[in-house]
């Protein structure tokens, strides 16, 4: 089977070479930033190896500067933005021009330009506005949304207590807890942690995250090949088939929930969740032949929200706990601040945030150091754009390297070190740093930023208030390096032990 795969790849490359020679390049050249000279057929792929795309781009930036062009294959040209100043000038200074969605090859086949994340143009504008309003109407940014998260926090704390001090990998429980928050918002549904279907869905989300971040996931590097030869490579086994299986599990679960709503749908009364709100909008616009409120946009929107809401928050909390195991003095200082400001037993609330600046600084530094999406999500130019003296044609793809912003030595002294104090001023108050952009910038800024920030704070503070954290491994042996570095930085696995504090030992 491996031999068949090798021959298939060779044949695909041969066909691509022939097409490269016979087909004209039709895209306007513009005046692009300089970059490495591309080879026929391969472009700059030899300089950007699988599994090392991000580090390869950083290496090229040292030669070509913070704005340069790379060729991913024969027809795909990408302008790369490196560092705080270039990213902010583009995404913040020209937000409309840089608001298109670029290519995510392994996901594009499933989403096909539908749903709030993958859409472009008027479709994207309508779906984004709808989703933001629906989240607000469901209580995000209000007391109702906070209570929804706090209820799930208590369920997670109980699950932690049931480990009775034994070592465990917190990955699944953290992902399930954060998944339940988005399931409640998406589908009006909360599932018990022991539910096997729920575990399968969460593991599918984890598999999807791993698949699109793996060296051969092809999410960013190989779109010309994956698009042109999917008919040929699709039957062959490999990471792409595993990824499609995981995506299928997520989409099937979302479709099942949508069908349940459709069977019970009533046009009267307020929407109880995002699916309800979407169905109501579909009903209102059913006579409009150009409506974007369609079955496919509904399914793709809630499938994306399910994936993102399950994995991103859980991974960040997991990394925060790992950092506290690695640096016990930071854990001690967080717990002391919680005890001093909240006293024993009172559950943390979002109104406590201003009284817990060090705890907030730890969360900020966790997000900065992890740089969960180091590549940034690919953008595309909505119109021909002048930027730093260059003319970038409409449709040009942009890689805004958020990892290079969060680790920019011009903005953060010793950026590879974990130092929460960098987010505190001389008086111990939390300070805003311009280069702290974990949610990106501009019109494609993460639409769940408010929800993510609330979840991170409420889960993290509750865990630290209820438990002291330990691990069977010596702290100095714990690695902070991501287990996988790709489109996402995936934190490494570790064993956690929790011991209830005196007032939580009941």
C-alpha cells in the first residue's frame, strides 16, 4: 500500500508539472514584496518543509524582512507578515482589505465556503453579524452567560474530585467541559462526561485539531496538490482519510442536533440556542431566493463552533495548568491572590477580574507563550491593495504570523520565557500591551473572544481556588514545548494530581 501511495504521488507530481508547463498564469502580477526565487513546479516548498512551515517562514523573514512573498506550488502566492508592526499595520490599519478568508485545504472540501468561519463576501458578513447577535441574545457578556459557564465549572470540579488525588490526564475532561458550554449555546444541550457518544465527539474534535496541525495535514502547505488530485489520492489511506473521518463525526453530531430542532421547531417564542435562532431566520427569509440562511450554512456554522469551542479553550486551560506545575511559585502566588481577594468558599465571578490582576496576567501570559494559532488563520485580500509600497492583487493570500507577534522581541523582553509580571504595571495593575493579539485583529478577529476570555477566567480561577495542583513528575522534567506545531500549537500531554483545599474537601 505504501508503494501504491508513492507511485500515486509521483504520478500526481508529473501531471502537475505538465499542467504547469501548458497552462498560463492568469492572475495579475501586481508588485509583490520580494522573497525567495521559486522553482518550477515546487515554488518554495523545498525551503518550507512539512511540519516546519512556521519556523521556515521565520527563517526567511530574517533575510527578506517582515513582509515577503512565498510560492506554495506553481500558482499559489502568499504574502507573509511577520512581527507586531507589520501585522497590526495590515489587519488593523486596512481591516476591510485584509478581511477575506484564505485557503485551508483540508477543511475547504468539507465546508466549501459555507458557515461563519469559511465564508467570504456578503455571506460572511451576514453570518458573522447573525452569530454575534445570537451569542449576545443567549447571554454572552451578561449574567445569564456567566451562570451557564459557572454551572459547567461545578461539574468539572466534581469530576476532578472523583480522581481522589490519583494522577490523570486532564485533556478529555477539560475538552468536555468547554464543549458543553458551546453545546449549550449551539444546541441547548448538556451531556454527561461519561456519555460515550459525547466522548467520541470530543475525541473527533481533538483528532481534527491534530489532523490539521500535523506535518501532512496539508492545511496550508499543499492546496494545489490536494485540490487538483483529490480524486486520485482520496482512496489511499493516510492522515487525510483520518481527518475526514473525524470531521464527519463532528458534522454528523451537529446534523443530528439540527434535525432534532427541526422536528420540534416553533416559529413563536424566543430562540433558546443558535440553531433555534438560525431556523427562525430561515423562516423569515424563506421567500428570498438569495438568502444566506440555508441548511448548509446552518450546519457548517454550528459544526465549526462545536469544533472551535471544544478544543481551543480546553487546550489553553490545559497549558495554563501545565505552566503552574512547572512553576510552583506562580501557582502559589495565584492561590494566595484568590484567597486574599475572594476568601474561602465563594465561587469566582467575572466581576472579580479587576481584583485579581496577577491571575489575569497569568492567563494572558499563558496565551502569549502558547501562541495557539502561530500561523494565524490565512487571510485573502478583498480588493487590490497598496501596502508598504507594494501592490497586492485582489485575492492574494496573506499569512499573518500571530506567533511572531506574541513572541516579538521588540514588544516582549525575553519572549520565550514565562513571565506573567510583564502584564503588570509598577502598581501591580493589569496593563494592556499592543502586541498581545491572541485573538488576531481586524474584521476577522475571533468572534468568540468574549466567550473564550470568560471561560478561561472562570474555569481557571475555580480550579485554583478548589485544588492545589501537583504532578508525579519533577517539575523541571516537564516540557512546555507543544506536542505538535502546525496550524495550531497543541500542548503536550501530562499527568495532573489535584488535592482539594480545606474549604473544598467536603
